[in-house]
């Protein structure tokens, strides 16, 4: 899996063959670009990773990220926690990274004890950042058992749960079809066909405002972890 260097973008298509338009029926987020988008379409697959532990992998077109996340988050057992993953600032990257080839890091934050309604409110307020910034991941997970909706790198949705039927029903209502094995953008990456996740130009200002507001409501830093390419 190969990606190009992180860049700051105003979301306009940049040099080279990278694109965030897959087809007339599927669009990638503004901060997500791939070279070979063939075969990427809205669909999901479902596997039982181990006994009573199910994992959904879901391709969602950019214009549907909001309503899909909100609908799926409503299925999470409450109370739950909002998950926010953002890139570690350049100065802080120097601490865990010794060599230039070492991976970058992201910072994971949680806001505990909240309802799906509260998560919907957070998402609606910061939709441009959450849905489109290439380096921002987010989700909502339950405090009880295995039940989490996570929108990760390249805005691929994943659900981790021991109660899959409710999510199957929700995806049916969203008209997202199930397939045996979907093709995500990760499957397209090679040295010749890289992908890129961009920090959008307005991200720093929006993120600063978001962190200030949510920290006042109880958002806290949990850990720093290695970021995916």
C-alpha cells in the first residue's frame, strides 16, 4: 500500500493523475485522492472476525457520509463516546519519530457519556471537517460491549459489533447493498497508483474552534498512535 506525502490542500485537484471523482455515482471526500478509482462503488461487506465479533467494511459516497454516519450512529448502544482522531502537530511529531522514514502519528480524543443525538449535533456542526478533511477520522462507540461506528482513513466506514442485524437493517434502509467482498481504495494502491489524504486549507481554524468547544464539554486526549499512510 503506497501513498504520497501529506499535503495542505484547498481541495482543488492537484498535479498528476490523482482524482477524487470515481464515477457519476460515487465521489470521494474533497481531501481524498486516488489514482486508480476503478471498481470503487457504494456497498458493504460483513465478516465474523471471531465468534460473536462482526466487522463491516463500507464504501460510502461523499455526499452520503453525513446521513449514513448519523443513521448508523443511532444504532450504537448508549451511552457512548465520540471519537476524534487528528494529526499530531509537526513539532510533536519530532518526539516519537526518530528517522524520516518513521511513521507519522495521530492523536486520539474521546468525549464520553453522550447520546447518538449529541453525536449528530457534533457532526452537523463540523460536517465540512469530519466528512471531507483527509487527515481527520471520527466515530461513535458504546460504553457497553462491542458496538462502534468508525469513519477512518480515506473515509472508509467500519463497524465493529456483536449485534450485526441492526446495522444490516440500517444499511438496507440507506440502500447500501451487501457484497461478498468490496473493493476499497486500499486495494488500488501501488507504487504506480498511489493515494493521498490532504489536510484542507480551512481545517486548522475549524479544528481549533472544535477542540476548544468540545474540551469545554469534556473532550480529552487519550493516546497517540501510529497513523496509517
